[in-house]
């Protein structure tokens, strides 16, 4: 077992990278815990939850909305959830985001924890306390920042994760490597085959390094006033692509990272060679680096991004592989840079 911790003002979150999911029983009592999960995971794991109250939501991004949140509040009411209960999200990023949000709003905040089951949830969505739902065609527009008491990242659940979702999670690992961990970048370049075959030791090592990087940043800047912004590398463009095309989060972020790297090159921050290096790594993991999209529509969605302030947007660029920086672009500047990339449409 490997452990990490996030310490933010007034909150502490313990993270456990473990072999077996059964650890969750040590953190919550059956009669005062609601497990929130999705349909796929319910079918796979419900035998672990005898005596627990379980709420099942439809799988996938379409569940991340206020209508689903309201339904869950009603289910809490009928289960008699009070302030002594724990809300446990058992699933991928969608389940973690919704669970974190309902737990931080119902009765003005309940105890919350996660069993993160997708690679993406283990290395990113369950870590750092951001939660929320999509609203009015914008990603995660409604939400809060509230650290879960515990996050369990069991390696045994990854056995049932479909390969396309495994690859989806690799995008956030590559993101971490690109913005802050050159060694991790080399590791995932060199050990591609072992990682794609889910060889346990190497997998656990890259999961640990990725979580450790995020945990350190969140501990220093939980509310994203400063360096936490770096974690948004690829997300300004990626979120807009995700909304417009409906492709998986990690796939959209992969395209967002490559386009952001190309923009960094255009602005003379990043060498052409390193743009290519990033692109080749994404492709080596079966991630896309481009998509057919209408540039005007893309820009319209980006305009709604949470990171926009008036007419400017904070944009994350790479200065080299392993080193990122936040720059400010005006919205027309970003639009022009995107047009310059000559995206197919
Ligand atoms: N809050 C954050 O900081 C943060 C960070 C990154 C991403 N996110 C959000 O995370 C979401 C994407 O997460 P995701 O890719 O995990 O999506 P997801 O939760 O939809 O899971 C992907 C699919 O894999 C299935 N699945 C998950 N674990 C499984 C397992 N062990 N075995 C079998 N099937 C399994 C799910 O049922 C689902 O069908 C997006 O909504 C994104 O916005 C949030």
C-alpha cells in the first residue's frame, strides 16, 4: 500500500493506492453510508455492498447534470441520510464529480470518500476536491471545492476497466508528465508496452507519481489561485472539444494538449521538436491529436470557459516537456491562434 495526503486549510484528504478494494470497509459503516455508483459498476461490484444503501446512476457524462443531482437529494431524503452519514462515490470521474457535489451541498456538507475505479478517476478526478456538474453546454460550471476525507485507488478494479477507458486515463498521466515531471514522461515513453499491458508494478508507479504531483500542488493551492492552474493544461480547448464532439474526456484533453503545445510553439515558448515529442507519445498510447471541428463553434464554447475573465483567458503553455507556465491571452488572440493552426472543419 502507498499513501499520500492532501492538506489544505481546514481539510485533510488521505489517499491510498492499494491492491484490493476491500479497504473501503475500514472507512465507513454499512448502516450509515450511501454508496453512489453507476450501472456498469453496480453490475460488477454490488456483491461487495451487502448492507450498504446504494444509489445507482446511469453510466457516462450524460449523468453529470442538476436533474440527476436533484434525484439523488430525493433519494437521500427517503433513505433518512443525516449529518452522521458518509457518502461514498464508487466509480469513475463522473461518479466522483457528482458524489463530491451532492455530498458537499446536502445538509450543507456531509462526510465523503471515493473508491476510484477508472484510471482517470484514480490519477485525477478523485483527487483535489473539485467536483461539479455540467450546465448550459459548459463543463463543470456548477460545483464546489471540498476535499473528500479519503480516496481509495484499488488496483484490482482496473482489471475490469475497458481498454478505451484505460487509454482515456493515460491522457491525464501524460498531462502531468508534460507539465511537471520529465522523468515520468520518459518512463511512459520507454515502458509503453508494459503499461498498456497493465503490468502492475509500472502501473502503480506511474499512478503514484501522478497523484503525488497533483496532491502537492493542491496542498499549496487548493482554490486554484495560482499554480493549480497548471493542471488545466489542454483543458481550455479540450473541454470545448468534449462538449462539441461528445468524445471521452481524456481523448478531448489529448487533442487540447497537442493544440496548446502547437500554440506554445507559435508563441516561441516551445520547440517544434518537443511539440512532436508530445504528439508522438499521445499517438503511441492510441490517443487522438486532432479532430474535425468548426473553429467558430469551438471558440464560442471556449468563451464560456470558467477560466475566462472578461476578454482575457488564462492559458497554460509548455516551455519545455516537464515545465509549464500560465500566460494571459485575449480572447481574440486565442481565436486567431486557433485559426492559425488551420484546423480541419
Ligand atoms: N473533478 C476533477 O478534478 C476531474 C478531473 C478530471 C476529470 N474529471 C471528470 O471525470 C469525468 C471522466 O471520468 P471517467 O473517464 O472516469 O468517466 P466515467 O466515470 O464515465 O467512467 C468511464 C466508463 O468506465 C466505466 N468504469 C469505470 N471504472 C470501471 C471499472 N473499474 N471497471 C469497469 N468499468 C468501469 C464507467 O461505468 C464508465 O462507463 C469527466 O466528467 C471529467 O470532467 C473531473
